[in-house]
C-alpha cells in the first residue's frame, strides 16, 4: 500500500537528517540538564516504618536497598482485587529483568511494589517469566503515601491527587451507564468501550476498582542509616521506561496507535 509520505533522494534525506540531528542533540543536552535537576531536588526523610512481604520474608523499606545506597521502586498496578497485573505495567516490566543486574552493580537496588498479596505476584511473575524483585505492600500505606493508591471515597469526593494534580470526582451514574466511557487519558479507541475500561477488563476489574491503583516510579537514598525520598514520577513521566515505545518512536509509522493494542507478552497470537 502506497503512503502519502514524501519520497526523496539520498542527498535530500541526508540534508533533512542533519537538521533533525541538531534538534536531537539539543534534546539530549536538555535531557542531561533535567537529569541534573532531578538529582538536585531536596531529599525528604522517611520515618514511617513501612513493611513489605518479599520472597525473602518480611522486609522494611531499608531492607529493600539490600546493602546499596540507592533504591528504585516501580509502582506496579496490581491491586488485591485484580485477577492479573495491569497489561500496561506488564509491558513496561518486560524490560526489568535485563537491567536489574546492571543497577545492582552500580549501587542501585530495584523492586516493583504492588498491593496484591505476594502469592498472587509470585504466580504472575512465574507466568510471565520474570525474575526481578517484587514486593507486596499489603495494607497499601506505602502506595497511599506515594500517591499511587486511592480509596473509593477519594474517587467520589474528588480527593485524588495524582501526578501532582487534583482529579475531579467521579460522578454518580445509573447502573445503565457504567464508568466504561470515562478515561484517565483521552484518545480514540476502537469499539464502544473507552481504553481504560478495556484495560480494566484485562485485570478482571471495573474502571473504578482498576483506577484506584496508579503507576509510578520513586527513588530513595540511604545515608547514615536514614532513608530519604528523592524523586517520583507518574503517568507520561514513565514514558522513558516503556521500552517498546522508545523503539516505536524510531520507526517510519511511529506509535501509530488507535486504542489499546498491546497485550501481555504471552497473549499475542503466535505467527
């Protein structure tokens, strides 16, 4: 099938590519500046005694460092009521196995954290062939404090503050008008359901239950026995961690998406 894209000579391509290269270099330099800015954020001391269930047993936040001075946590959307982990988080997590060894040998520990019971997380890891550390926060205090878990009351009363913005309340709706059409991120979707409703169904939940958990990444430092929170990012701030998108952004058609196209890696049709 022919495309409407411009066709040019190698010389024309090279001239256009050199213009783009300069813009890419500017973006790289700006990215370096932002990375430095992240590192310069003030550290916030953590005194709360968070507890987690891990493969090695009960652990504190300090224990998750495993003798290192830095810790990265991926807030994986997997609530206690989910029958399977969020497929979007799962797509991101497909890139974790390979990086953990490199991080650990650069003084950085890594762990995913979810509210689902450890047994459920372990079974899901086994299903998808993952080996990275994954802890259960169980009661949700850790998730709540780092703005990746909210209550039904917060949803109804407009008490959700996610990605440093306050969300409006979910309005009361009659049974004939479910929340399926309400989306966290507005984009076109194939079919009558909104994209968030499609993803919620893939976790065995409804939209309200699914969106009470949210994705994010947080960084921590351990110095003189004290744990500090140094950084958190959410929503599109996780784009750089979503490996497949970094590759798609370099293809001729780009992300080229209309609705929810991705699946857990064991759910794609073979061929």
